[in-house]
């Protein structure tokens, strides 16, 4: 009997997607609406995602334009973006808000690379935890007599191949983002 790795592969794909999503929310000096995905705005007594109260568009490579559907929300949106500590400059006018992405300094770029490495390591740790969980499950199946010892070692080889492929994907994503940050 072969061990079914489909759930493990699915979990690894989610880890890769998580890393991509985390990297996309970092300010790398170019206007990207994704960076505002985590911003919540107080609207009529409850907190809602920014995209639920305004449209976000790219005005130029360094500027986003936020146009609220209710102009009375401009101050709340401005306050939410400033308090989110994303390192962005905010300028409000009568029709909306301009979010300006500052030019990255060498020091800022190096700090960003450190953050990229931290997020990569978080993802690797999650992969390792998943590997341990699956390996324990395989050993349990062998002890229960549901798989043979040969099947156990074959599963271990297959598990390592999947781990290597996932780590390679994570490393590629990191290297691509690192080049983007360092310019």
C-alpha cells in the first residue's frame, strides 16, 4: 500500500502561496494596491477592509489613489493607513487620498531583505513541522501493520523529494523578491 501524499502536497502549496502573499504585502518602493489589503477602516461603528469602503487604483509607479465611496470616510481611511505603520506617506484632498511610496534607501533595502529572509524561514519551519507530522503518521501505519517496512522507506524517499521541491520553490520566490528589492 502506498502512502497518499495529496494532503501534504496541498499543504505545501498553501505554504508557498502564503509566502507569495506575504511578500506581495511588503513595501518595495513601487505602488501596489496589495500592500493595503491588511488595512481595516472604522466605518459606521465597525472595522471593515479598506477595499469595502473605497476603490484603490495605481496613479503612477510611486502613487496609489484611494477614492472612498462616501467622502465622509476620507479622515478614517487616512487614519487607518497611517496607523498601519506601512511606511507610506498619505495626503488627503477633497476627492480622496493619495498614498505615496517613498524611495527606498540602501538601509531600508537591507532591512527588507532581512524581513524577506525571516518570512522564508517561517515558511521552511512550517514545511518541517508538516514533514514531521507526515513521517510520524507513516511510522504509525507501519507499526499498525498497514504498510510494510519497504513501503515506509519508499514513502520516506517520496516525502523527501516533495520537501526538496517545496524548499526549492520557496528559495526561488525569495531570490526573485530579493532581486526586486535590491534593484
